[in-house]
């Protein structure tokens, strides 16, 4: 019973921590994507600004990674987004493997406790005889409590593990959309800048020739 109770305490701590950390407004702050694209268009992209953005939320960290290399080719920006995305997903899935492990071993610990209890009871029977059948039935009932407790811990842990994994997957889709829109914005800005420079260069060359 003691290992099962420890697992239940750990599982409860993980669930509370993940519920707080994986709140939607803390992972995907409303309006952040539009705000960042406005910053990109207006040139408000100093290092302090990017550091604040990266430390604010997982989405901010992903977008800041793209802005940090905004002057690079599109493929390099995309690679940086993917690398940062893996890091962000790893942080959002923190402790979920532990929760899944608890969901897996909970019934096994309960079964182990039941088996140990039954072995001890039958050893007592071998030493002193059957004695009172009611006492023997009570011993079996006490042993089975261990299995029931393990299941009580494991079932919610498994359900919440799947729930948090699904929530993280949904967040990943939303962050990918925001990153793609920002990538397109940066690409269009780079093309517009290149065209403006080309036009200015052409005009300058024609003026010199004239």
C-alpha cells in the first residue's frame, strides 16, 4: 500500500502542476501572434524585446526564435522554428512520462500487494490450520483492497495522461499555424526589401549613366 500511496501523491502533484502550466492563456496568449507580426512590420525587434517575448510563453519562445534569424533565408528560419518547437514540446510534456508510468505500474503494485497478502495468509493456514473461515475470508478481502487501490490510482492517472498529451498536441497545431503565418510575413517583408533595393539600385545606375 505504501508505494501505491506514494504514487498517488506524485500523480496528484503532477496533475496540479500540469493543469497550471498548460493553461491556454499561458501557452497561447490571446492576440500574441498578431502583436508579434505588428512588431515585425514596424521593426520593434531589439534583443531585449525578443528576450522578453521568449520568456513570456511557449508560443512567444517559438516566435522569438524565428524573429532572431529573420534576415536569414526562409529554409534556415524554418529549421530554427522546428528546432525550437521540439524544445518547446519537450517542456510542455514534462512529467507526463512519469504520470504514464504511474498509470502503468499502479495495477501491478496492487496485484503484487494482493499476491503477497495471499501468500502470507496461506502460510499462516499451513502453520495453524484453517481455523475460522470468516477470518480467512476477511484476510482475502484485505489483500484484494490493495488491487482495488492500485486501480483507483491508475485509472485517473491514465485518463489525465491521455488528456494532457491531447492538449499538448492541440497546442502544437496552433503554434505551428502562428509560426507559419509569421514565416510568411517575414518572407514577404524580405522580398519587398529586396525589390526596393533592386529598384533603388536601378534608378541610381540610370541616373549615373544619364
